[in-house]
C-alpha cells in the first residue's frame, strides 16, 4: 500500500516542478496545473505517512531515510500555507524540485517502508524529531523566500521587458515573510535540540557530527535573527545569511552519516 501511494506523490510533485518551470516562461495555465499537482501530491504523501503510522508499532520516522520523507512533507505543507497564491508561485520552482529529489533519496534509503522498533521512546522521537524537522522545514522555506528576493531584486535592477508581465510580491513582503518564518523556526529548533541534548547527557553519550553541525546551524540562524532585529539588517545581506544557513540544513539532512538514531 505504501508503494502505491509513493508513486502518485512523486509524479505529482514532479508535474508541479515542471509546471512551475513552464509558468516562468508563460504565466498562466502551467502555474495553475502545478498548484494542483502540489495539492494532490501532498494528499498522496499524507496518505503514505498515515499508512506508515498505522502499520508501525512505534514512531515510524526515527531513521534517517524515513525522517527525510517526513521532512519533505513538512516543507510542502509549509509551502501550501500561502505559496500556491499566484504572486508566490515562483517559490515552487525552488521547493518542488527539492521535494522530488529528497523523496527519491528517502525511498532509496528505505524511508517509505515500515520502520523497525527503536530503543528511543516514542514521546522523545515525536518531540525531538518532530520539532527539529519542523524547524528545518521553516528554514528551507525562508531560504526559498530569500532566494526569490535576490532573484527579483536583480531582475528589477536590470529592468527586463518581461518583469511587468508577472504578478510578484513586493521585495519588502518577501523580506518580512522570511524573517517571520525564521522567527517561528528558531524556537522550534531550540526546543527540539534541547530535548536531544538532555537525553544525550542522561544517557552519557558523546556528541556526534550530526549534533555538532546542528548546533552550528542553530547558531547561524540565531545570528540571522540577531542581525535582523538588533543589527537592522534587511534585503540582500540578510538573504545571503539565510541562504548560508540553508546550506547547513542540507548538510545536516544529507551529507552526514545516517547513524544518529542507530
């Protein structure tokens, strides 16, 4: 059953990625089709996660690969809050190809199957994994907003003839949304990481590479908030900090050994 739900989700996300690319060249029908692809793909993946939850004896997303699948769902869920509105459709050009690629990686690692029992408690995994992944999803969306800000600013400076054809959010709106998204995400990461560190100390375990880079990621995003709220950074400078923070998110999710919950 899980396999039958994985393929519709992947194909619909892929259709959305292609549709948003077509919407860049000719805004209109392709963008609307892509939006429906996101919605229907999200429903298919939601059903997939529900099947995993009902068929697993414990927390279904405690492995690296399965948590990656959950992370994809959280990113798309965050995007659906307002990203499907016409002015923000270009965000899909960043979010949906990323969702497709990560979902393929998750399946290759066995993340769409039924998980095995973990020596961690379900409550700990729900709080720790859930909060950290939700924060990373928020950072991913903030980075997409920042990337769109940089792209639109450059387009406005060069003033191409095509810039007036597309309805786009104001630069100040993109800047503000990125800040608000990070302002919600940093406390989530703080709580999730704190729960993990308390557990680490209680068990007498040592720091691993994943924990160390996660702490660095937390520091970078805290610095982003500090520069925005205290240093009054706005615009391109703040966007570049957000993009640098997203690189660390990618490192945490993909580039480190998948043994953290082993």
